[in-house]
């Protein structure tokens, strides 16, 4: 492999810092609230082992399926913490609307598979694909994609029986009934004020 291409930031492709980092992590909270079956139709919750800490690390990424395999773009390639974690240990846990799966994560490097994934992303999310390719100075055509394929970081996830990190638990679902009770209580109080 050649040296890492200096990816340009702009539009959708901005490395999360400050408040943007919090926004990128917000879907993890939504998953903990029990909204995984809804979010999991478009996004997957990925749990990796931290390469330094050895602790579970989580992120939410867009995904698509092709021939029973899950594919996800790694927008910042070797700069992304989750990519660094899978390089150190490719055993991951994936949570989608279909449930929890133990997987092995591998960067797509085969030419035929790379083109198939390109076509998949082109059909499913052309706007983000174009932004990603532009950030790498790649034209959105198969010839340029193949000529500059060393800049592209698309990850394949395949099932494994090997041990993987623990999935994220839905530990905040109790908030929904509490909120409902509070809203009903407030409504009853207002009705009491109105009727007196």
C-alpha cells in the first residue's frame, strides 16, 4: 500500500470534533433508549475492542447488504478510531434491525468486490458516495475508482463463531414509561387547574 492520501474535508465529510463529535455519538444514546429496531434499518451499531484499552468501543455507521454480507463505508479510512480498532482486532459485534451478530471485519480490496460495492453504494446513497469520492479526489466512475482504489476504505462484515465484544444493552428504555407518566401527571394537574 502507498502512503495515506490526504483526504479533503468539506460538505458531509468533516472529521467530528467538538460538538460534532457529540452529534455523531448521539445515535448510541438512541440505541440505549430502545430505538435500535428503527435506526438499525439504515445504520448499524458497531462494537469493536479498543486497540489501547481493550474495552468495548462503539460507533454508529451507515451500512448496506449485498449477497448476505454487510458493507460499510469508513469515511475517514485509517484516521477513524473504529478502523484502527478493527485493524488491531477484526472481531466485532454488529447490531442492526435484524438483531445482534458476531462478525469479522475486513477491508475490501478485491477488484471485483470493490466494483460491486461501488455499484451498491451508487444505487443506495449516491449523494454520500459522491461526497466521499470527491474528498479523495476520485471521480465517480468505475475507471477512476479502480485507478485510485488504495484510497478507498469500505469494510465487509461476515459472520463468525469467534468471541466478539459484548453488544450494547438497551438500558435506558425505562425512560419512556417515566416520561409518559410525567406527561399524564402534568395533563391531570392542568385539568385540575382548569376545572377549579
